């Protein structure tokens, strides 16, 4: 991919997100996301937040240098939630890979407890 904005746009589209949705996830306006995607010389303080939301490394997002994928470590991750419904919403926002990994951990824990 050509530049930072192209990489942001491609990853956003791959997740099926609008510019508004990505902006909501990183704390930026839709116009900011549009500007990032369409201005190849645009500098942003949202690099790390964008990389986290898009589940890629900040270096790849900024430069195109591999590795692209950010390792997900659910063993050290935590989520603050007000109740079980809030927790479910927050887990769903993490994406299908994180939910699948969580389900795997729960299943393994359940099997280990039965032994």
C-alpha cells in the first residue's frame, strides 16, 4: 500500500467500518478520519489508537514495514465493565478473533476443572 492513509482506509474497509465507526473507536471525528485517509502527508496523534482499533502494529500502519499483525495477549488484557451486559458489549467490540480466543480459554478452563 502506498501510504499511511491508504493503510488506514484498507484496514477500516476490511472490518466493514465506516469512517464514523473508526472515529468513534479512536476518539476522533469522521472528518479527521477522512482527512487521515485522503491526505498522504497528514500527521496524527491518533497513530497508536488507530493501530489498536485496527489490530495492527503502529509501525506497520505508519511505515508499511512488517510485521503487520499485532499480537493479542488476552492473558494480560482487562476490561472494566459496569455489568455483564456492558462486558458483553465491550467484548463484542474487540472483534471476532478476541471473542474466539476468549471462548477457547473458557472451554479449556472448563475442561481442566472437570479433571
